[in-house]
């Protein structure tokens, strides 16, 4: 039977947030940011392994005690220059160690999305387990979209019907995802884009705005509020 493996790329530096540590270690509700996604994925029974991909030079991970996740976690210091490279390196390392098989499902989830809930992961698994391709959590766009000219003046209003914002986890079979990432254009920012570049059409599964990506300094406050409510 195919297994469900989570992979958390956590090898970024968080340049846009401008903190003095990589953003996945910024404290939220008293824990490093990555703790929250890890804790959620850990409590999904169908997920058997969680692989955390760190930067080779990471000096932060070992400052905390991760013992409560010990029976599912695998930590690999094989992060690359881009997110796609970190995911690829993680998958290749797991495969070489025979911790993952071609047909296993991999759920790639950003360390910087602490608002993920168990219910969202369960929904993703339920809706994709029998899918031919796989897919991702996403939310339909809420705001009106403007296209700007070079002077930051509105050129036109773009129709927003059928536009979704991609989130994570993004869930694909290991073999397909690795093949896609190896052939992907350099500038991709998620896993689904790599799959799309092969001609496949990933399924959009309804996400939740609480599962937003902490990217800019002001995002920390909102994430803190969401997490405080939870604990
Ligand atoms: N990531 C990674 N390896 C990289 C770049 C990013 O594993 N070389 C991870 C980040 O740690 C994060 C996720 O991919 O969990 C999403 O990336 P992003 O939000 O862009 O994080 P950073 O790259 O760290 O932030 P920034 O782009 O602002 O520098
Ligand atoms: Mg980045």
C-alpha cells in the first residue's frame, strides 16, 4: 500500500521578513514557527513519516527538543539554493535510504505556513487518494485584481473568476514529483508548477486563509493571533 510522507522544506533564509534568524525559527505562540506545521502533520494518523529538510549550515534546529515527534521525523541537512532544490534533495535522500517508494504520496508543506490544521490535511488526503495526478490546497481569490502599467496606474481590472491562490501541502506521487522537479524551469515557486510543466492538471482542494504563508514582518502578528486561539 502506498504510504503518505510529509516533506517540510525549511532551508530558506527568510530574507523578506528581515529577522535575525531564518523565519521558520521565529517564535509564534512560544514555539519556533516550524513546530506548528510539524505538530499538525504529526497528528494525522495516515502520515507515517515527516521529513524536515534543513540548510546544511543550519545552527538553529538543534537548539530545541523535538523528541515528541521522534517516531515519525527524519531530519536531513540537504537544503539547496531554491525551494525546488530543497524538495528535490530531500526526496532523493529519502529514496536512496529506501524510506520512500515511487508510488508513495508525498505532501510537501512550507515550514512558513504554521496555520495548517488537521482537518485541512485530512480533506486533502480524502480528495486526492484516488486521484490520477494529485493536487494542492488553494483558496479562490477574494480581492479585485488590477493590472498596473509602469507608472503604477491601473491598466485594467482582471476577471478573478477561476483564479485561486496556491497553498501547501501539495500532494503528488514520489516518482512523478521527482521527474517533474528535475525537468522544471528554474523559476518555479511551488511543486504543482513543475507537474503542470509536464502537461498534467493538479486538482485544487479548498484550503483556508488561516493557512497563509508568513512572508513579511506584519504577517507574524496575524499568525500569532491565529495560533494563540488554537492553543
Ligand atoms: N525553502 C527551502 N529552501 C530554499 C528556499 C526556501 O527549503 N532554498 C523553504 C522555506 O524555508 C519555506 C518554504 O520553502 O519553508 C517557502 O519559501 P519562502 O516563503 O520563500 O521562504 P524563504 O525563502 O525562507 O523566504 P524569502 O523568500 O523571503 O527569503
Ligand atoms: Mg523564498
